[in-house]
C-alpha cells in the first residue's frame, strides 16, 4: 500500500529554527527547546491567519518576556533564548555528565507556567517514566498533526531526546510468516514522524523517525 501523509499547518516552512545553548553550566536541554519551538510555531500561526490559532496572540512577547505582544521569530535570537531559559526553569532541567541538560517526562508539563498570564493556550502531556513506547502517546501526536494540523512533542530513544513532530506517514503491508504448510498472512504497519530536532533547522524535512514514542506533549488554543 502507498504511504498516507499528514502535515501540520505550513509543513516545513514555518518550523522555528531554534537550538540548544549553554545555560547554568550545561546545555539548556532538548525539552525546553521543544516547548519553545512549539510555542513559537503557535504564536506565528496566530499572526499568519491560521483559523484554529487565530486570537491566541501573546504566547510570545517582546524579548521573550511578559510585556507587549510580538511575533515569535522564525530564527533564534536573544528573545527566544529568554523564552527557553524561562521554560527550562519551569520544567526543572538538570545537568548530567557530558554537559547535557536532562528533563524528566513527569516535569515537562511545568511548561504551562510559561503560558500562565500570557495566553489562554493550554497544554497536556502523556508519558512513560520508564521510556516504554505507548500507543496512546503515538496516537496523541498523530491526532494533533492529522486532526488539528498542530505539531506535538514526542520522545525518542531511551529517555534520550524530545523532538517536535510535525508530519506523520503510515502504510500497511501484507507479509508471510512461517514456512510451507505452516505459513500465514499477516498485516503489518509502518509508521513514522517527520521531526524538528531542535538543531537550528538542520534536518527539517528529511528526519523521519519511527513512530514509537514514550512521550506526547500537545498544546490547544
């Protein structure tokens, strides 16, 4: 069967090109960057006329603070860094050996504190603390992309990384199992997310990862 594709609004073109930087002795962390990408995307959609996100101005404000409304930049600047620093403190990212910043999945919903007082936008998370792939998490992210045209944060590796999924593709295939008279037909499914890794835009549009995730982070207008 051929591939079926779903994309968040504006596909690759409006994916923020944000990346990690040093903060408090290590990298700021992929979790805070992922939330920053998602918040920046939604803020830009509100300004670009997306009917679903229209009216949700104020997610990003001048210099990443709590002042006047501003449009989130597509590329990294000091205001974006301010936003990501604040999110980092809300989600309790901590330093691990090697200079990386780690964020526990149970702490990721702390990003709602960034939204409070700025906008009516809300968020929700689902996760496995053990890094075990959950069908619910995959479906949450898929449904956000397919039904609401809105990206979602997923978790890849063994509690390793939080990229932002903005595309989804799937197909079914019939394969044969067993041998000879003891063989049978079985339908299998291939599922992948297209992701913004939070590497300044590097790989966007080319990075497809298997749609097995232990985390989903969604936002709603």
